[in-house]
C-alpha cells in the first residue's frame, strides 16, 4: 500500500523491477513469478500497481525476467495505463536491473523506483514537492540484511549495502525518488562499465553513492509500514497485517467466517470455518474444512481438512487431516488416516 498525492500535471515515470526468482518461496516460485503470489486477496504486484495507476504519471516500466510472460499477461489483462516491458536476461543485481531501463528515462523527467516485491505505506506528497532526490527508510533491528544509510545533518552521507558492521539502523526499503535523472543514468552506466560491484553484484546503492559524491543532496523520508514478502512465514505475516487493515466482512451461506478473511467472488466455500487471516483466490474450492492463517491459490481445492499457517499453490489439491503445509502449484496432497 502506497499513499501518494500528486497535484497538477505529472512528469514522472515509475520503474518497477520484477525479475527476481524468489528462491526462498519455492516450490511456489518454480511456476509463478514471486510478484504474482497472492497476499491479502491479490498478487504482490497488484498492491503496487493499484496505487500507481492512480498517479498522474507518463508511463510504467516493468523489468521482467524468469516467467516474465506471466507478468506481461497479468498487467495487460488488469491495467490500462501505458506500460513498457524490458527483459532482464541476467541477474546481476538491482543496479544492473535498473540500468536496463535507462533508455526509457528522459533527462528532465523525475523517476519513481519501487521494488516489485515491496509493499509499504508512506506519504510521498512532501517528497515529490520537496525538490530533492530522496530514499524511503525504516529503522530495523538487524541492518546487516539491508542497504543502510548514514546521515550527516538532514542529508545522506553514505549508503552501504548489507554491512557486516553497520553504523546505522536506517534501512533502505525499496522506494526511490530521483530528480537528477541524467546524472543517475550516468552513474548506473559507470558502475556497469567499470564493473563496480558489491557482494559480486551491481548495486543500486553504489550508483546512488556516486551521485552523492558528485554533489547530489539526498534526503530520506519515513516509511510507516513495510511488509516483507520474501519467505513463507513473512508472506503469511504480511497477509495477516494487510487483511487486518481492510476490515472486510465476508459471508458464505453454510460456513462460519471469522474475520479478517478475503474470499474471491468466484471461489466456492461449503461447510467451512475460515479465519482469521485467510485469503482465498479465484475459483478455489473449499469444502468441509477448518482453515486459519493461510493463503489459498487460484483453482486450488481443499477438502475435509484442518489447516493452519499454510501456503497452498494454484491448482493444488489437499484432502485429509490437520497439517501445516507449503504446497506448490499443481501438487496433490491426500492426508488420509492410515489403515492398520
């Protein structure tokens, strides 16, 4: 969720890299791009694009990779804004990914970059009006997992990618507003041509650090909420937190729904107890089951089972007794009682 208010005619372009493989979310990401996994009733990417489409921007650029054709199909089916798709064939880091989009950037056009797996809440109106390049930040307990910022007064002094001995707990959360677009393109090109790498990848933070060294004043802005979709347990936690904000009231005849729960209009629910914190995607079928804290994918079928803290992929089938499951697409699990 991104809360952005923009007045008047915009001259801004949004760039969203979505080429990540999502290895920590396998088996689901063997068959579905990470950004198309469902959370709180819709794909991760849709949480971003639903807000982006409200902005008065010139264009959205999506940098795709593995299974990218699914992203192209999804966006073209569900959205009507101007969108350009750029294929990233090699995974060489975020800096390299964004550099693939530089031909689409105009020198005098501000760029809003949002990582495709980053769901967050922030007010960007002061950022867009402020006249500075800016990065979204949030204080974290373990900054060694993130790019972090070191401040000098009201501006960023240093950007460090996943430091072993961090000097700050302020993490870069995956949203960037760039006004000095021409210099930004030059710095992206420089890190690639000069092979400037951190942890064997071309990092976006290294390009931004070059901009700082050449006199660009970067400010930061606070991100109120930042939702992690990187692992099964954090995806379920994000599902819980986002559902709690929707205040949805779902009813299905013959079933008990304990909110918060999202159920697609095309899903079938018969004789079930659902919730709290359950998301049910399009055309899923649920019968005679008790389910909580779970995400159920499109056209999945769940029958005669009790389930908690589980991810059920698209087209998967689950039948039987209580388990905690992480079931990939098109799988079939039959948890019947053994006969002795």
